[in-house]
C-alpha cells in the first residue's frame, strides 16, 4: 500500500487496537455434539443445549481448547494453568439463553505477540492482550420489514477472540497484522478463516492524539468490515475524520461506527450511552479449565512451521526478496505450490516470477481459487524448464501459460501441437535478418546515422517474421552483425 498516510505532518498520532473473531473448524460445536458446519439448511444442527433449553448442561469440547492453545502458542502467549468461563448477558433474538458463554477475567491465553514487517523491511511486534474462547450466537435473517427468522445453526459454534494491545499506528500496520494473523490460523489448520462466510471477522478501535500527549484520545469502534483493504480504507478515513474534528474544535464521541465501502465513509451506528451492562459472572455449569504442562508441550510439539518462520526460510533458502516471500507465504497452499514447483525445476527465481505475475494474476482475473486452477506445480515447473532450456522463448511462454490455464494441458504437449518451438538456428534466422535489412534501406540509413532506437524496429520485424518463435538473443546478435 503506498497511499499517503492521513497522519503525515498533522502533528497527530493514531492508536489502534483490533479484535478478531476466528471461527474454529472443529467437527462439533463448543458445548454440545451438534455439527459445526457452514451452509446447512436453517436450524439443521440444533439441540437442546445450543438452543438454550433450561436444565441442559454444556460440556466443553476438548478440541476447541487445543485449537485455542495452538493459536496462543503460535503467537507466544502464556497458556493459563487455570481459566474459566463466564456468562455475558444480553437480550437478542439470536441468543435464546439470553447470555453468551465466554471467558472474561480468566482467559486461556495472555501476553502474546504477532510479528509484522513494515515498509522498508523493518519489523514490529504487535502485542496481544489475550485470546479467549467463546460460543457464537445464532443468526437473524430479515426476510422483509415485518418478517424475520432465526437460524440457530451458528449458535454454539466455537470462536476464539484475539485482542491486541493498542500497538498499531497506521492502516499499513493494521493490514499487515490482519494478513499475518489470518495466515497463522490458516497454517495451524484451526479455521477456514473465510471472510465471506464470517469465519474471520474483526472490529477496529481507533483514537488519535497530538504527538507527545500521554492521555489516550476518545476511541471509536469500527464494525462490519469484511476485507483487509476495506479495513485500511476505513482506518485512514476515520483518522482523517478525527483529526479534522479536533482541529476544528469539535468533539469525538465514543461510539460504534460502521464502514460503508461503497461510499468510502464511516457512519455512526450507536453511541456509548446505549452501551449494555453485561453483568458477567462465572458460569456455574462449567468447571474450571485446568491445563497441565504436559498437555501444553504436547500441543506445542505439533505446531507446524509458522508464516514468519517460512518467510525467513524462503528468503534464505530460495533467495527470494522479502516482498516476494511475503506474498508467497501469505497463503499456505500458495507456499506449498511454490515449493513443489521449485523442487522439480530447481529455479526459485523463475518459479516465483511465474507465480507472482501470471498465476496470481490469473486467479484474480478469473476469480478462481488456487485449488481450482488447472495448472498444477509439475506443469508450471515444466514450463520454467522449457524456457530455461531455450525450447521456447519467454514471449511464447506467456501464450503457453494462458493455454495451460485454459485447457490443463502440459506445456510440452501445447508446444508440440502448435509447433511453438523456438527457432534458434543461426542459419534460419540469418536468412530472415538479411532479408529485413535488404527490404528496409531507408530505416537502415536512419539507424546508421544515429537513431539507435530503430534497433527495436528490426527486432520486432524479425520476431514477426518468425511468428514470435525466434530466439531474441540470436536475432539481436545477427542484427548487430548485419547493421554495423
Ligand atoms: Zn447443539
């Protein structure tokens, strides 16, 4: 992101904290044995426990605890030996018990951090205050202005909430943090982290203050943001709005605002006066959660290589730049794809170029996922090899790539079927070059009188005459010979 920060030269600094809710990919819900699955028919996965019938008892899902521990250990948190669940009370149609089971003052994880890279390559640690487990609420479906339905499939789905310290100071850092945290939970395999389906959602708290002031400014909470790009836009907008308000003598109200991505504006949803008193207390139905060292070490031993570790390894082992490594490691499948290509063709630089420029470009343009792509790692590796062996030139390789993406055919098949092999024979190319020079005496004269850029005309003509298949290096060599 290169857009100028709205803070530049303003004399203000921003103080930002982020809360992320991650839906965990366990088989069953957090306190009952109902299926934990997105996309089923409404109320298909509901029982007496998750629909809040009186007299039922919640039973904690061990897998949820392990997943929460994994997120905590991957972010350097302390895992609490004893933690507990609390009830958070509020009234809403999607919450039949009228309270949500969550963790309040004794969460499972505390004091962690997420490392991010800043522009220019410096690093920063965003500290985590806590990570706690909780159940999700159901979902209201508003059919019309007079009719609403409640779907309780989501009620009791397991969540972890990850809360930062207010360590983030720009939209760039916020985006870097969200990207990294998203990659961490994806690498751990604890969540689909699918933003469209709501399994990775976040709220952003922002305040501004004059540089040098100790006291924090009034904070505003931004809700309902569902992309990292929108988060960055919303933060920049909100910083600018707050600085302007203060500079013109206005007052910032503590409130919740929503982001309207269409009009690129935030608008007030509710003020703090409407804030609820949740009356938290320890849930008497759930025992204290005791975690011994053995369990922690067992979970720790199963942690995979993490995104920032892979980032460092890719730069060392594959000699890709920080920028390339950041993109390649931002998604675990993409990282695996890259390494599978390199394993075969042993050319990380070219593999990275193809992936960053062509493959990601194709996925974006055609709105497909990597797993749906017809080009598999061995096919891309073959293409890299065909180019480095000089069988096709890099221009033709672009066409071959497009054909591979369309048909799923191996490059060697496409090259053979379409006769795309590079013409590298000097004899064959010399004939073409001699003819072009003979056919264009005027251009030759101009070139010789000092118009060097006309060299491109000759290269272009020769490439055209070979239908793009000429070896550009040989063509240039021959042209220099015949034009001097
Ligand atoms: Zn249930």
